[in-house]
């Protein structure tokens, strides 16, 4: 008979053990205790519940943020209680241009006809036919117009509500993406909740948020420059063996595919072919093909990495030069000059460059900005997490001997990842050589407790403020602009061309449909030059000079804005008239902003006085507290 099998019996020594033997025997007994394994169904259910709750929280966060933006927008502008003209005035700067093209698509008899009129547009800028779809990346507006008509929304909702609804919806998706990214980084959806809370509490002021919202709505024409910086970052991470080469190589292929797809969809845009991104990625992929399989960590491998680095840099420059030789393109010289001035590599008196540098979004953050981040506990945790991450990275690079943020959203995401990540707490405890409490247990406790405490404190401190902000009715009252637009629609000839500041021209194009001389767009050299020339109405130039500039663009009417002419800027040297004086040599900025002699007064002041020679060239036809409209005389009658 076969011997009956039974449970294994462990033989133990029966004599009295020594003290050391007692401890070992105790450990053996503990180890002998069987650990109950969870049933596969329970594990699957736990994972499903975690993913379901996380996804639900992510989608809910995005929806709540979109609803919050919509409610805040309504409270700020009283949007639903306004007439159509007053609603359109709330679109500022370039957002007015994009919405105007959305309106044009809805008015077109067919989608094909609407696209054709946008790609051969000669009704926006005088003496200029533009491909608005290519130049202004109007694909979101095209998609929005198709969705509005295809879904039958034209019978339910007004076009403007559908448009801003899409904008707020995209911002909701953006917040959801931040939630998911933080969740994936830390392994817990609690980090996603903290990221969203910090992002909403520390958002930009409303005007900047509006600008970023509408910028996010359009497809950015300079996106390949940002991807170029990302590609450089990935290349450096690959060089230092901080990322898997295969994953980085896959990203390179995505870059190439995106470039060529964008090239085809953007009417064979040559700027994408001559972009540094394509040259860099092509060089990286060529260098990847030439790499040898050498044992990692060896001396030969380190030498090959150095050669690879030199090869990539050389190939990138060579390929970019070759592409520019064979591909006809318009050089974006103003972008390179702008970067040079921004980083202090050069100085310029150019009006356009200095005007761009004076924009609020490109200025250093104020003290209030850092104070707000500190009050919400975001900045201290961000600095702590950033220091730990940087030191960890340096430690890895040092051992093997072998950086990029766009502030607010990524500050929120990184800080939340660090606070909710047990691994980061473990790293900190290892550096502190913590012995009293088990580091793993303490890291798990802190990764749950700290974000919970932060969340409760944020709820107590900032939730009442947000609710007060939503309940407070703000006043939007701009009768002067409404009167100006009404006068243009009633009194000005249909074929009239208006000249003025680019921001006002965008509003005129949207609200009236009349042709203008310039637009608030900065991706075209000709438009930039037009903007600078039209801005000369606020400089110390003669009436004859201004008249020649305006007539060269076939302008019929000139609009002078009192807010620009009498601007009292808080930022030294950033008023439009100051920038013009510097560009024209009427102010010496190197010597303490000293004014130099000009035999002409400031045009915007002098033209209001109505004396010769200004009345010979310009006739005032309309004015209110904010705007002065002058008809540009076609026949000049000189009088003393």
C-alpha cells in the first residue's frame, strides 16, 4: 500500500532553548503562520472599484470645473442678459477674430463654400488675401461649426453659447487630464483630487484665464517649438540613462508622424519641414540606427554615448540647414529676435519686440502671486518635492557617471504627486536615516494623511471664497464701445476700411464685419509690421507721416483710443507711447528714459485740437468719451 500522505510536520528541538534561540524560534513560528491569499475575484473587484472611483472622480472634477467657469463667466459679464452686440464685445483681442470666423462659417451656404472663403479671405485685412485656416489654425472653429449644425443645436441654443460651451468643455478635459496624469504618477487618485483643488484655487486672474482658454481652443502655430524643447529633454534623459531608450524612440516616431500629418493638414505648411524639431528627431533616429550593442556601464559604452551626443548635435544643424536650402519658407526672424531679447542675449529698440515683452503673461510673477501660492500650501510642498526629485536625479547621474515646466498646472501636479507618493516619502526618510519608526509604514500613513489634511484645510479656507465669488454679481458696462460699433454699422459705408489698435480692430471685425488694416495676430511678419505702423498714431510724428502710412493701407477711417493716448501704465517703459518713443529715437532708455527733442507733438493729442495741418488730412466724424473717429480725406485742401 502506498504510504498515506499528510500535512508536513516540522520537528523542533524539545530541550530548553537559549535566549538567542528563543528569538529565532519566535521568528520561525511567525513565519510559519500561513498568509491568507485573497481570492482572484476579490482582487479584480478591488482593482475595478479603484479604477471606477478614480475615473468617476476625474470626470466629475472636469465637469465641475467647466461648470464653475461657465457660472463665473455668467456672473462677470451678465452674459445671458446682454444683447448680441454686448456679448460679442466681451471677446477680447485675438479671441474676437477666431469667433468671427466661427460666425462666418455658420453664415456660409455650405461647409465647402465657408472653407473656401476662409482659405481665400480678402474681406478681413485691406490689400491682403490670406488663408485664414492655415495662418490662424482655424480647425477648432471649423469643427465647432460642423458640430453646431450637424447636432441640430441651431434649433436649441444660440451660436455663442455653443462656442463658449466648447471652450469651457475643453478646459474641463484639461483638468481631467491633469487629474489622470497625477493619478498615474503617484498611483492614487487622491493625488488627482489634490492637483485639481490646487489648480482651481491658484488659477490666474480672469483676463489671463480667458486668454489661455481661447489659446487652448485654437491649435497653436508655434507648438513645434515646444515639442522641440521636449525632444531635447528626452534626448538628455536618454543620454543619462534616466529613461528607457525604446520608449524614447517611440516618442520620436510620434513626433515625426505628427509633423508630417500637420504638414499635410495645414496646407503643406513649410514651417513644419524647416522646424528644428524635425531636424533633431531625424538626427536622433539616424544616430539610433548607428548605435552599437555594447554592454551598459562599460568604458566603451560611455565613449559611444559621447560620440552619439556630438553626432546628434552635428546632424541636427546640418539637416536643418539643408532643409532650409531646398524648402521655400518665410523665416520667423521675429521669434528668434524675441527669444534673444527675452533671455538677455541682445537689446533692441524695436516696438514690436518690446511690446511683446511687456505683455503681462511674459512678466515675472508678482509678490501677490507667490503669497497666494504659499497661503494655499502649494508652493512649500512644490519646492520640497522639486528638491527631492532633483537631488534623486543628480544622485542617479552621479552613480552612473553618465528640465521643463509651464508653471501653474504642472506645479500643482508635481506637488500632489510628491505629497501622495509613498516612494518619495521613503526617499526622504532614507536621507534622514529614520530608525525609530518603520519607514514603509510611516510613508504609507503620511501619503494618505498629509493630502487628507491639506484637502480639508483647503476646503475650509477656500471653498467659502469660491462660493462667494460665484454668488457675487459683477458689472460689465461698456457703453462707449457699444455706441462706436452701432455708429459704424449705421453710418459707415460697407466698403470702408478702419485703422486703429489691433485689439480694437479685432472687435470691429467681429461686431460689424467691416474690413480693417491690422489684426491682433503675431505669427506673420507683414501683420506685425502693419501693427507697428498703425500704432504710430500714438507717436510724435507729423500729420503727413501718419497720413501716408494710413493711405498706404487704403484706410478710410482712423479710430483714436483715449485709453492708449492718455495711458498711465503701472509698468515703467511699457506704455505704447513709451515704446514708440524708444523705437523712434524720441526717448533714450539707456540714460534713465530721458525725452529727446521732437518738433512734432504726439499725434493722438494734436489731431483732437482741429488745427492745420491736421484738419487738412483728417476730419472728425464721431466721438464719445473713449473713442475719436476721423475720416481720412481723399482730397487734401491745405489751409493756414
